[in-house]
C-alpha cells in the first residue's frame, strides 16, 4: 500500500503541502532560483554526494546536539535564515517562526524585508533573535534600523553582501510578480489565484494584514502594497557598497557582525579583515548568480582560510539533520536554513517549523551516533568518506 502522507516529516513533505496551499506566484517565489536554477539544484545534490563514514560500537548513549553559534547557545547548530516577505506565506509568519525558534532552541534571523517588524517579533518573548541587514542607499535609514534592532535586544547582525544587484528569477517574471504583466496577467496572478486558494485568502490574505514591510513602513509611507515596497527596496539597494562600508558598519554596530554571501576564501578573508566576526558561505539559495558553486562545495576552502579566526556558517541546500552533520564535518560551525522553514510555516505554521526542527534533531542524533560522535565538537572531516 502506498504511504498515506498523513504526517509531514521532511522538508520535502512541507514543500508539497505549501505548494497546495499557496497561490502559485507565492510558492514559486519561495521555491525558485535564478535563471536555469542550476545552483539551486546543485546546492541540494552536492550534499547527497557526501557519504558519512559509519563507525560503530562506541558508547553513544548520551548524544548532545547543542553548541554555541555566533555567541548564541543553540539546541542544534541551525539558525533560521532571513526570508523576506514571509508574512505573505502564513499569517504573521515571522511571529510564528519566532515562537517556533524559541521552542526549538535556535535563533530566527529576521529579514530587513520581513512583513512583521522588529518590534512585533520582539514582543513574542525575551529571547533575542538575529537581524539581517541589506545596505540601503539612505544610510540614515540603516542607522535607525540598527538602533531599533539594538533597542529590542538584537545582538547578532547578519549583513548580506550578495545582493549588489538583484538576480532575476524567471519564475517571478513569468508569474508577473517581477513586473511586466498586463492587466489580465495581474488579475490572474492576484485575485484569480487568491480566489482559487480560499484558505490562504482568509487566513493570510485577510486575517494576516497588514501586509507592509514592517521594518520599512516608516520610510515608505506612500506604499500600500508589497509590490510597491519591493520596488522601493530594490531601488534602494546600493551597488556601490565595498568592504570599507563594513568598516563603517563595524563602527556603529557593537554586537556580533556576520557577513552572509561569500563563496571564496579571498572574500571571506576580506570580511574578517574589515572587522566581521564571521561569515555565512552562501549563494543566496541559488537565487542570485546561477551557475556558481554550491555552498557546501565552497565551504572547505573558506573554512581552511578562516579556521580559528572567525565563525564559519553556511547555507544553501540544507534539507535535513544529516546535512547539518555533513556541513559541520566540512568545517562549518553551523548552518542556516531558508526554504525548509518557509515551506513548513506556510504548510503548518509554528507547529510545522517546530516539528521540522525536531526531525532535524533526530536525524542529527542518528548521524552522530553512527559516527561515534557524542558532542558537536567531535564531528570532523574524518566522519565523511568523501564525495561518492
Ligand atoms: C523566499 C526567500 C526569501 C529570501 N529572502 C532573503 C532576505 O530577505 N535576506 C537574505 O539575506 N536572504 C534571503 N534569502 C536567502 C536565505 O537567507 C538563504 O540564504 C537561502 O534560502 C539558503 O538556501 P536554502 O533555501 O536552500 O536553505 C531568501 C531566500 C528565500 C528562499
């Protein structure tokens, strides 16, 4: 008898449910990547080529997945990556994700372009979260957002550097959400698509309002729709940013500073020399420059360059606790996950993200136990047999 699929377990399960629940343009916005989506696929498939080296008959009665990530105590070496516009996928999704992250014992990274504001998310609990920043042309806005973040208890800033220009995702173009659609196209992508997803329409479309970019609404008072915000934000991305701007940022940000979006040892080195505490090896989940190396294949060289000098994280293609183990073995202190939590929150809200993180933890425990590792620090390159 085929499986009944009553209980979602994996990232893939939540993805399938999210695909049913969300209007097509929103699902594709999460699921898609740049151009031919080569890097998007490679991010996932390169993980699967890494065979763990099974090691048995060790005392693994007390496997502990907890560790410290960018100064934050975590139950497993995972942080929820910044995912923009999440509040369009589930009702006040960033708030739900914060509650889930608290329950799972991991940090949420709130995106600059989140629907819920820093203040709305901070009201959930006393537990600090991380904040992701895009450099905007108006440095006054940047400074004020950082003051707001500090004021609500954020102490880890993730500064994203791989969006000097916005990579084109053809699914967004085809669906009309990147602009260019005529009136009929906008009707199909908007109202018609919403009406054919009535549960989403009521739960998120109506009850989930306001759909503003919560962190930016003070600065773009005239914008009334997410699309108008998007246009403003994209016109604000500053393509002239260089490592000197990191030094400026370092001067005004007193907490941890993590640079997200480097793929080479040289760039990682520049980030640390500019004053950052760490990096996230990332290609933005295959959403920017299609064809670049997968993050997991780029990780070892960066780790070798920075070892002992900085926090090294990675993201892109992590779909299970086994992948977290693999990343750790190749030199990351931890990972970020993007799409998996976006699918889970879209599919089942806070409970979905909690359940997914429980599955990640169970998978990681098994990987550690059958590698003879009882502590996260025990995981090393010896635990991987090599690409197969
Ligand atoms: C729908 C979506 C929105 C994203 N928005 C942001 C963002 O606002 N800021 C950012 O730094 N990265 C953003 N990212 C990139 C993620 O933080 C992360 O790098 C990527 O999703 C990791 O790959 P994965 O989805 O395979 O886990 C976004 C990714 C997705 C899928």
